[in-house]
């Protein structure tokens, strides 16, 4: 009876070894490659918006190419997760890279918007600061054996950020903000902006100009940016509430 036992033991060890090798081979799978591609897009986005390379090499506006790159990168955020679940390729590497890719993409885009005078720096500082806080919270949770799952408010925040970036880039497609008083940061007084008053007057008279459309796009972008800031603070509260709730359950032995 020893020989069959030894045989099965060897077979089991060989299977474990093959599975270990296979897991190493598929460590970087298709969803992970897509996520890595999103990370590569980040420096390209910055170069396209802050240098004349797009016009020099491709003969098109840097804003147009930047919008295309950003939308493509945002789409891959949906595709990689869908493929990972569909192909049963959800991996630890993917869970690590995906939020990093998202944060890099959004942070780079928002910082460029500040440089282009399309977004107030203090709003962007709050949004990016929140990302650092949540990253730290996830690290603390992981050290205690907890996984902080993505909250709905966080996903809504991500979509608001995407709308803000695209709308503001479209509004400034000619290279300049469509409103002159960039210093007016408070949305409660947006009707005091001369260009906004003109745009709404032309809307009533059915005489909208191309700049009026840009002004409306600018208002949509700034509104989405303010919404993203509010959702950032709200989602941060949700994440902390989730962490302390499950930490308490683990301490009391409920989970």
C-alpha cells in the first residue's frame, strides 16, 4: 500500500508545481496589460496638453488628441474589470494596479486643468488629497486583515471627474478658457460672469455663437468638478465608516 500512496503523493506534488508555474505565467494577463496601457497613457496625456507635439507630429489640436486619449483610458477602466471577471482572471496584481492607474490618470488630468487655468487649484488639491487619504486607509486596513471595498459614492465621484475633465477640455478647445474671470471660483455667482450672461441672452434669442456653446460646456465642466469635490468628501466619509464598522465587527468576533 505504500507504493500507491507514494505515487499519489508524487502526482499531487507535480500538480501543485504545475499550477504554481501556470499561476506565474498568467500573472500578467490581458486585463492587467490593459491596465498597464492606461498607466502609459498618463504621461502621453500630459505631453500632448502641455507641449505642441500633437500639432507637430499629427497635425491636430492637442486638446482633441488629449480628449481622445482620456476617453480611451477611461473606457479601459471598464473593459479591464469586465474582462477580468468574465475570463476569471481577477488577480492580486490587477487589484493593485487598477486603482493606481485611475488615480494617476485623474490626478494628471486635473493638474493639467489647473495649469491651463480651467480648474481652481484648491478644488483639485482637495480631490487629490482625498486619494492619498483613502490609499493610506486601505494600507492600514490591509495590515489588519481587512479589505475596504469600493463604495458607490466613490464610483460616482470617478464619473463626475471624467465628465469635468472632458467638458472643460472641450470648452477650451481653442486653447483658452471661454470665460475671462477665472478667479471667480464660487458657482453661486456664476451668473455674474459677463460671458455667461451673454450666452444665456443669446440662448433666449436663439442666436447662440460657438463661444456660447463653449461657455455652456465650461459651466457643465465646472459644475461636475464641484460635484466631484463634494462626492470626494462624501465617499471619504463612506470609506472611513466602512472601515470602522468592519473593524469593530472583527474585534468583537462578528466576522
